[in-house]
C-alpha cells in the first residue's frame, strides 16, 4: 500500500450523531447475523467527506472490537464454536490477501471504474445467488409451520459430513459436526476473498457454514464474529502501519455499534431460528439491487455505454439510499421479531381469584 | 430501584467509558498526531486503544441493556 497524503475530516456534531446512529444499526445487524453493516459504514463515512482509504481503515478498526464484544456475548449464550471460527479465520486471512491482490491487479489494469465495476458485479452475482438461496430456505421453513424445529441439514452438508479423509478430520463441538479441514479451507478462502472485495465476508461465511458444513444458523452467525474479529484485527494492523486509521471515527462508530451488537446478540435468544435467515436474505437482496444500480455508471465511465452526468449522480444517490434501506430493513425485522419473541415469552397473567368473603 | 439490577456497575463502567471519550476529544490534536505515526511502536496505538475502549464501553453497554430489562432468554435461544 502506498503512503497517501492524509486528509482527516473536522468532526461536527451532526456528523458525530449520524455516525453513532449508523454504528448502532450496523452493530445490531452484526450481533444478530454475524456480519453486515460494513457495506454501509464505509460509504456513510465517505458521505460526510472522509476519503475512501481512511473510511475503509477506520471501519475495519471499529469492526474487530465490535466483533470481539459480540462474540463474547454470544459465547456466553453457547452459540460460538471458537475452534471452527479460528480454523475458518486462518484460511480467510489468506483469502483476504488473495482478494486484495486481485483487486490491485484489476485496478492497475482497468483503473478506478474497472475496479468499481468488478466490486459491484461481485456484489450482485454473489448476493443474488446466495441471498436467493437463503430466502428460499427461510420460506420453506416458514411454510412448513415447524419454525421451532431444529434446522434441517442440507443434502450437501450431509455429504460433506459423510466424507472421511484420514488425518484431516476435526470435531467441532459446539457446531456438533465432524468434518475434514479440506472443506473448511475453501470456504474460509471464499470468505476472505469476498471480505477483501465487498467488505462483508460473512455473506459467504455464514451461508457456507450453514449449507456446506451443516452448522445451525445460530452457531454459524455467532462463529462468524470470531472470523470477523481475526480479519478485522489483521486489517487494522495493516492500515495502522500506514498511519491511515482515524481513531476518532473508529471510536465514534464503536460507541454506537457496541449498544447495537449487544442488543442484536440478545435478540438471537428471543427469535425463532429461521428469522436469522430472513434478515440475512433481505439485506443481501436489497444490497444486490443497490449495487446493480451503479453498474451502468461504471460501464459509462469505461466508455461501454453513454449516460449523462446527472443520471450517473442520480443512480449513485439512489444506490446509497438502497444500501441504507437494506440496513434499516434488517434492523426493523430484528426489532420486530424481538418484540414478538418477548411478548410470547411473557407468561399470561394468572386470572384473579374472586376474593373469599 | 430494583436491587438485582447492576446500577453500580453501570455507573462505574459508564464513568470510565465517558472519561476515555473525553480524553480522546480533549486531546484530539495530540491523539491524531500520535495515532497516525508509522515509526516505532506508534502503529500499535489504534489497535490497543480500540481494545481498551471495547472493554470499557462494551461493559457499559452490556449493563445498560441489563438495567433496561432487556436480557437474554435462558438456554440457547432459538425461540
């Protein structure tokens, strides 16, 4: 990474309040589904005048302590498989390195617009396919009417669990699966590559753990926080070595997100398991629409089609609004499900016995 | 005031968290200068600071929801 001329923004009260709010909602979603928020936090910081690289660095510096607090909270609830998280994190770290290299190569070959087109296309393709699959699964569970039942293990996961490769088998106690590390490695790599590309590796990591390894949604979303912590810590060290972290931005985001991550973690104990899948699918599909909207902008910048400057600006604004809508939709579903879960858990008051005379 | 709610812990952790945030903004200029240096052990400052804030503010936010009466259901969740 090259050293850049660093311009740090002056913080105003409205900007601080805005960052606290976005941090809170991002934290709420992270505590609940294990990831998410990062795709909004970076553009949100850029919208108040923070340069791209500082926004990415400050976001990642707030991500690892948030993931640590979320992971600790959910560990206390018995949701976290630390061993699985660490095994996945090692390969995810290699994936981040590969993903960053691919990014760098595309940027050098096709410039800023080519890099933007690659990132947006990755968003649209990955999130549409995986988000659609997760939504389909959530709908099947919902329609079955058996929402309290243990989640069904997918056919692929049953096959993965049935493969015995001597010397590579690991038993993950909390996840309650015994699988070959040869299956976790590609999954971790994909998580890392996606994290380096679209900033949210969890969109591959969590569904991957659920549908490829056969881990429940609760354990997968909580274990993702361990992976996020390791990747976030590594990323922070990398950016801090170049003096790019604006610690004020990171700590303001953290001030809001720690309230959110704790609430999101508590929320997982109130809701039916399929709600995690609903939230994840909703966010992924809305973000896919958001990124699809800016693809014509990058194509125009690459000279592949023509668009007026006004239209490009409009598409970018609408895309950003869709991103915020994705996060808000996720947060509303979480809060709604928590309120319903809380009401269902509160016992009906005993009918008053008539006083004996 | 309910006796089983951690009001004292909330107050202490809230004080520590607020104190740390006050330090950050009172010494904003010095902090930004030191935290963006890339020589010696200076790059460790953002990492260590984020960890310290996460412990103090993380404890405060945990007690906050506890005092607000928003607590996890017993067991492994899942409704």
